[in-house]
C-alpha cells in the first residue's frame, strides 16, 4: 500500500512538474493590440503608445479608436455617410477585464461615441443609452454638440444615392480614408457601405479590453442599429479566455451573438483564428451560401497567451496587429467563400 501511494504521488509530482515547466516555457505575448481593417494601423499606434508605457488595456482601446472617429472619412465618425434621411448616427461599445461594459446607439452630433460609451459604463447603472437620451447624457458629461452638416464626401455620396435610393451592398468597401474604396464615385450607383473599427488589446498585466465604433450602414433606415454597440455581438471580453470583435453586416453578427461565440470557442481550446473561422461558418450555415456571397463579416480575436487571429466570409478583409514598437502590420484575413 505504501509503495503504491509512493508511486502515485511520484507520478502526480512528475506530471505537475512537467505541466508547470511547459507553462513557464510558453512565452505570452503581451502587451498586444489588434484592430479591424487598414485604418487599424493608425489606431494601433495610439493604443500602443498607452500599452508600451505600462498603461491599461481599457485606456488603449479607447484612445486607439478615437483616432478613427476623428479621421472624417465616409465610414466612421461624424464624417460618415448618413442614414436615408440625411443624418449621421453613431454606435459604439467598450468592455473591460471585469465584465464592465457600456455602449451608445443612434447617437448624433457627438465626435467620440466611444468615450461616451465609457462614461455610460463608469458613471451610470446602465449598459446602453440610445438616441436623444444618449446625446443628453453626453452633453451633461461635457461632450460638445458638433455640427450636423455632412462632410463633403458624405454629402456627395448621399446626393448620388438619392438618385435611385437603392440598397446594394459592396463587399469589402470598408477601408480607411486612404483607400480608393472611399471615393464617392464608388457610390454613384446607389451602393451603400458599412464600417466598423473594432479593437481588442491585452496590457502588460495580462488584462484584456475591447472597443468597437461605427457609423453603421450608409443610407440605412432611420433608427437602424447594428451589432457594434451590442455586447456579445460586436464585442465581447472574458479576461479568463480572450476577447473578440466583429465587422461587416451587423444583422448577421447579431443573429449568432458573434463575438461571444468566438470567445466561447476559444474557451473550448481553439486558437483565435480557428475560433473566428467557426463563427464565420455558423453565419454561412444560418444564412446559406448564396446569400452569404452577398455580404461580408469578419472577426478578430486574441487569447490570454497573446495569440491572435481573424477570419471572414469573403476575400479582402484585413486586420492590423501591433505588439512592439517596430511591429505594427496588416494581416490578410483568411476566408471561406
């Protein structure tokens, strides 16, 4: 009996030693930040400035996407394409490592909806504020009301759209303002676009946070809200597992609670890329291949080891990765269709 106990204990001790040695030898890449599309390069720079100085992931993901909100392009922020009535409405969400989260939707005339979302998280008992109430809260918190005048590019695009007032999605039109995809001529035939910048980060302490901000579909129905401000759809963070965010056609992300699903796949042990792929496959299964060919959805994710990945429905999606001063680069997302 004593011999068996000794052997069993020795075996357990060896297993524990081996596992412990494996864990300690597995380098964890931190800090790290990733974000959607090529606009993420500039956004990552701002986020990395926070992370590289020992700052918190929550501050990094707010500061990062604020760059894109300020860029006055046709897809994010107040320079974005309006809804069908000619008004720009913005959505955003933010989430930290302790399941604290806040969001705003259908917000008008506020330059940085991501910062308003953070105030909702930190200063109210709620998770989401929308419309006039969200705007009132923002003004009470000191955010100035900006002009409701459309940017020149958005005005031109809207005037072109009004000629036919048709909804015709263009795959992968979500690009930074430097991309030719933003040229107003691309919208002359009544095409509409939608865009998001989603960002997830892990700081030097190993804590995760995420943010997501968008103007939604260009020329959408008045009052339309996509996945970006919905926790579990456009953004989800679980500090024990990982973080994920989404971009593309929000309705289809909402239907599968996409970002939460990616995190749950990572909880099961899947690498971030594999987890994103499984979520994309879920959308295609629900929607069908033919209808899926008409849309784009992409997911990106990081896990607690600092591993990252992304996947999308169609070719053309990319995301930006930064984990060192000289490492801020684009990755072409793998795709199914």
